C-alpha cells in the first residue's frame, strides 16, 4: 500500500513539473525539454517496476536477478536511443 501511495505522489509531482515547465518552453528548447521529461518518466517507471518485481513474495533470488537484468538491458537500449536522437538533433 505504501508503494502505491508513493507512486501516486511522485506521478502527481511529475505532472506538476511538466505543466510548469511547459509554459516556459520555447521552440529551440522543445527537443531538450521533451528528452528531459521522457527520461524522468522512464527512470520513475523503471524504479517502480523494479520495486514491484522485488515485492512479489514467490520470487527466488534467480528470478529477481533475471527480472532486474531484463529491466537494466531495456534501460541501456532506451539510453542508447536517446543519445542517438540527441546527437542527430544537434
């Protein structure tokens, strides 16, 4: 239950930050703002997913390690895509 409350609070704060930041957006900062916000959402989602994987009581040490490894590999792929996108937009 505590994880759900913390998740809801962080999502609310993320939307507040996005709405405030959206008002100050200029055309030349659109790519940077979009990239920053997508990374914030990605890292928050990753943290939430790892937390949810860890609290399942029927996991063994191997299944937890495999789940976290899969999330890490997906994160590495996403980070590579973001870096390539930023490099091409500059």
